[in-house]
């Protein structure tokens, strides 16, 4: 989104500074700043420059291929797309209620995904900034530097991620891009040997996750006033919650709160998400800009993900994580801080570790009743809480079992405007009027990384993408220019 910090009367005199690419995130993006001669910031934009097109090229494919196809959107969060697509296609095949084995295998798979993704982000991508400081030498401020200075912390981060990937492998068939979840259920259960192998290390994962929460809390609270203010802004929030208001990362109804914490809607049936969410587009980004329909595009934007989920729910249904949530919510400023995402993320990782440990004691994981079907439908919506936030998959299928329409609203898309607001605030706080250095520019990246964005996943549908094409002569003189807006209408300047 574009934010004008001060109206520029002569935009041609502004200096453009680009961060390209944004580093230590999944995917490719860039940030542009427009500065005047006094280094005052006039405009900040986060551009998503990748294009994927999944919404278009899965059209015409048999619906049963979709859960395997769409996870190719990403190598970091494939399980989230795998499960969201499967949940949407459960509606297509009439599986209104899965078997206990199928639901628990899917949940176990999902908790493995949450564990490995959160560990990857915190220890590999975010910890260099948090441990060394945003202005530290760039040669040190990386995962290699973390390994050298904090070897035990780095080792535990690697092993936590490895364990989460093992959970995925045993439930989905592969660590990346598995096939375990299918429309109406799953295609495998866990053997006694597999459960025992995972259970052997489960308690250690819980212990290490508790240490990670303690580290995240320490890093936030050791400079709480600064960390609470960094990139801070007020925002609405949205997430799934269970019927009793508890955090539920796999299923539930949509709950949205306003900037002051009041309920905007609660337990909303996500199968009609379009009644509460509208998607907008901008001509300079391949990522959409969703907003809450009742509030409109100017004020209806919101945030999702760990910070929203931890604050949005009434409690977390595992005891250790719920205790940590109470501490987090009582910490002044944490629940609304951009850097509070890291602390909340580790609380969720602890919840995932506890949930994996509890599920591994459940004999339903070894059941043989794996798939159900029912009355066929032509539309399905699946929603899940991916590591980065609420993930929506929506499909239409014709009488020949072919996908005729697909719409994906991924977690990073929900957070699009919020990320832009965060970098706007950081630009105001740290860059405006200052001599621009690598360390100061890294402050912008720190704000973006707090959301753990997966830019590879956030795309437009092909053919709906605003586009500008300019034809120039050999000497650079423009000859012709054509515009296509978000509705596909073409015109000349």
C-alpha cells in the first residue's frame, strides 16, 4: 500500500531507495521509499514481485488432484495448503464429518507443520535480528552468526524443525509435498511403531518449546518500551476460534475484533467468508488487499497470524501454552506490538508440541476407518489457521469433476495492509530525516519479517492482474502505453 508521510509537490525531485529483495522471508518482494533532499520519507510501498497463478492453472483439473497440486505454492507451508484444499473438497464429496482417525491424523499433520514452520522462522530467520540487534554487522547478523554465538539455541531450533518434519512425513508420506490428506479423509493411519518413534522425543520437544517461549519473552521484555513501540499500529484482527472460544488451528468459526478489542463478528461460518471479507487489488503489487466488508477498504483492513490468534481467543486448550498466553496478555503493550508476533509465535509452537504429545497417546491414530463421503456439492470452502494466519481455499467443481473456479486468500494476503502499515511506522520512527544506512533499512525488513510473510503464496488470479505496458523507442522515448485494470478492462493513457 502507498502511504504519503508528507505531500510531495514535486515528485520528480524525490530520490528512490529500494530494498530488493527483502531478505530472510519466504519468497521475493521489495520495498521502495521515496525521499526528498532532506531524507524525509514521502512514500513507502511493499511490492510483491513474484507471480504464481495457481488460481488459474488448476482450472480444468480433476478435483482430487487439487490437494497435491496447490501445496506446490510453497515449500515451507505446503501442509497448510494441502489441508485447506482437502477441507474444501470434503464439502464437495459430502464429507460433513470425518472419521475420528481421519480428523486426528490431519490435526497431527497440521501441528507438525506449525511446529516446524515456527521453529524455522524464529531460529533461522528472526533470531539474528533479535539476538544481535537490528543495526549489527550484516556479516554477523545471519543464521551462521547465530550458530557461532549461540550454538545450543541454534541446535535446538534445528531439531525442533526436524521433529515437526518427521511428524509430517509419518502422516503425509513425505516431509514436503505429501499426499496423506484426500477429499473425505486421509489415505493412511499411524502404526504402533510410528507412534512410539514420535512419542520418544515428544516430551523433549515440549521442554525445548518452553525454553523458546522464555527466550522470546526475554528478548521482548529486556527492552519492552522500545519493542512495544517499534512499528506499532492499531488494527482489527481475525482468526478461527473453537465453539467455546478456544484457539483452534485446524477448525472453527471466524472471529474478528476491532482495534479496541470489541467483537465485530463471532463464530461466523467460514463457508460464506465473502459475506464478511472483500478483496481489493492495487496496480503495483501481485498481492490482493482484503478488508472487512462492513468497515470498507479504508478502515476495514486487519491482521492475522500468531499475534491475532493469541489475543483473539479466550484461552489455549493446552495447559502450558495457556499459562504462557496469560503472561503474554498481561505484559504491557505486547498484544498489540509488531514485535509481539515472535513471542506469540513461540507460544503457538509450545501449543503444537503439547498437542502432538497428547495426540500420540490416542489409539484413534491407528484406526482403519479413513474416508467418508456423502451428498455431492459443486462448491467447497476450506479454512485453516496456517502458521502465518488464516488461510482460505474456495473451489467450484462441475459435473465432470473438473475445477471451474478457484480462489485462495492466503495468510500473507490478509496481512498485506498491516505489513505496509508496519513499515510506514518504522519509516516514520527510524528513517525520516536520517542518513540512510544498511542498518536503518534493515529496520524495515525486521518489521516485515515479524509477520513471517510467505510471499510465494500471495498471488493474483491470472487475467485479473492490473498491468501497465509501455513501448519505447531505441532512444527511450515512449511510443505507446496500455493499461489493464483489476477488472480486465484495457485502455490507453
